[in-house]
C-alpha cells in the first residue's frame, strides 16, 4: 500500500503487535524495527505499542516497547473485534477474539493504517497506524508519555471525602478530545458557525429572571424549586432529577461515580464523555459509525461486554437522530445507557426522546439548557435517571454545585411560555436547516450528511482545512471535524443560522472553494 511521507519528529505512529505466548523480545522488536524500516518510518516517531489485553504481560511485547521508550497500551478483545481490518485471520479470531490483533490495535485510536500486517517467524505480527499530527492534543506533555491500561476495574462509587485525584489518560486518545467549537471564535470578530448555541439568546424575559436572582446572592443556592420544575416538565418524580453545572459536569460525575469495567462511547459524537471517562482512569472502547451507513447506529455493533454505553441523540456532530426504539435495544440489566439529549429540544415535538421513560433499565438521560437558551456562560443542565443512580451522582457533587442565577434560569425555562418559545424555535431551525442544506447541495465539492435533525450539519469536502482557513479570512468560523473520533480533516460542522446569514456564508464558501489553488500532480 502507499505510505504517506512522514514528517520527521511528528511522533504520531502507533505500532500494533500480536504475539503468541513466549514470543522472544528479539523477534518482536526485530519485526517492529524491520517493518518501520521497510516503510521508511522512524522508530523515534513511535508513541506507543498497542496490543490485546491478554498479551499485556507478554515479555517480548513489554520489552520491545521498553526498547522503543514508549508505553504498552492494551485493549479488550471485544473492542478490537469492532475494528474493521484489511487482513482478518480466523485463527487469530479463534485464539484471542479479534481477527487481527496487530491491525486492530494499531487502528482503534488512530486515523489511518500506513503499514498492513507483517508476520515474523510465526510468533509475532506487527502493523503501523498514524494519528494525524493536526489532531494530536494541544496541551504539553512533559517527559515520556505514561499510559493507563485501557481496561480498568472501574472506579467505585465514592463520596467527595474519599475521592482520589483522577488519572489523566487523554494524551494517547488520538484526536484532541478537549477541542470545542468555542476555540474557533474566541477573541475573533467572526460570524459564528462553529458553536451550536441559538443566536439572539438569552431572550429578554430570561435575562430579567436571571438578573432578579442576583439580589439573593448572599444566600446559599436552593435547588429544590428548579428541581421540582424539571421533574414536572418531564412528568417524573423529583427523585429522578439532578441539576448540574451544564451537561459537561454530568459527564464527569458519571465517569467518577458510576462503576464501569468496560465503558464504550459511540462515535463520532461530543468528545467530552470520553475525555471525562479517560480523566477518571477508565479505558474507553469506541464504536465508530460509518459514513457509508449515514452514521446510523447498529445496536449489534456495541460489544455485549460493555457495561456503560454513551450515545448522543440527535448526535453532535453528525446531526443524526436515532430512533428511540433502536436505542432501547442497547439497554439491559447491569448496563448503564447514557443518552445525551442536549439537542433534543431542537427536534420538533422532541420525537425519539427518552427523557420521560422510567421503564428502560439503566437509562441515564442528559439535558442541557445551553443551546436553545444561550446559557453557555451560566452552566446549567440536568440528569434524569433512576433514583439510586441520581443519589450516586449527587454524592459525587460538591456542595451547592449550581449557582442561584443558573437555578433561576432552569426554573424559568421549564415554564409553559418557555416551552412554547422553544417549540417555535425548533420549527424555525428546521426551516433554516433545509435552506442551508439546499444551498450546500449546489456545490459539487460538498457532501452533507443526510437526514440532519440537529441545529447543525456535518459536511465533507476535500481540503476542508484550507477552506476553513479561507472562510475565516472572509469572516466565518466553521467547526473543524478532525477532533471527533471517526472523522478526519475532510469534515466541517456548520451551525444552522437564519437565511440571511446562511446566504452570506454560501457566498463566502463559493469564494473559498474557487480561490483554492489547483494541486499539481506528484
């Protein structure tokens, strides 16, 4: 296969290794070294050796990683079995549960396979994958990388006084999970298509309610009225409601307070759930939905062993709305099913919502008031789940986690007039989204994900990074897609705006596409 020319010093190579019991260090390391050399790659650019967890203590693999000066990262066979590989082996599948340890382990958290499986003297196999340098984490890492094994026993439920400091394991997670759309516009005078917050919000009546709460800032916050309002809005007992400082806090609480031996996140989706799980010391499996399937979920793709599953609905960034009946098939006793419904109130009638259901075992639904009401700076969201789950999450919260102004906003947004306004906004967004999609369809270079149902659309176009930079020069910020696992540098996410803004954007997009210099052949 064709191997892209590596950038010296990029340190973006993952070496996947499979080995039979007792494979000697010399064979394993020699195979890695030979494979890299044949492909014109450098051992200095390897960041980790990856394998199945059954081989975590194999001396040949551990010793080879030590010679390379990198950690060994291990994955459960069930997670590797979900990775499509070019050279599957029935023997490997029978022995360790995955059709190619080397290729699957290399690919599971990387972006492209650059060297297919090489076979040593019958005791070891090796494959090499690359993480695109543009999507490596942006924060500095001092010294050599360390790695927490992918499968952990999972944190026990805890109280705040017993909590241990979380383990950071985001450096080796591939794409920059902590990159969010606000980074595209911060400090810039750009028309914002990168952040999915509704424009011209919060409305005046909501600002007044928030302002009125400021006179009571000397008192500690009392979340009872807001919690009761949320419960009434969804027809649930108050014991099934937990208020949080935005949905992001809810993901942290879930990662730290709920037991999970094998958490799985369905991607592409909002990256904070996986980032929170990794920061809490968990290893995380990924189910990567495919473009050719319209990024629709097949429940059978989720490993049976997964005891915590996270999925967005409608999903950020694909804008796909999964049927509620399909998501129900993911639920089972002993499994926590986390459904992120942060954008569900943008779907007319909130069809496919699970927020009011109490009959689905292990269901945890997250909601946010950030998007529709423009409260990103106030931080308010909530969790809906079984009372025992709510109690575990609440025990992990600090005292008074939600401010009085945020509580006032939550209570106001549950009132009938607010629900009517939200429904009207959802109808307008539906029309505005159709206008954006119709305009994008005029570009032969652009392919949008069909059946978009969120306040954003995901588009694929070659040289998207160059186009995004040209759009910035023309005054528009678009969300890069390469920080979402399962996507790459050819993707952009575009927020739905009013028709006038969309028309201006489409003109700028046309200029950006036309201005791209032609690529010369190699």
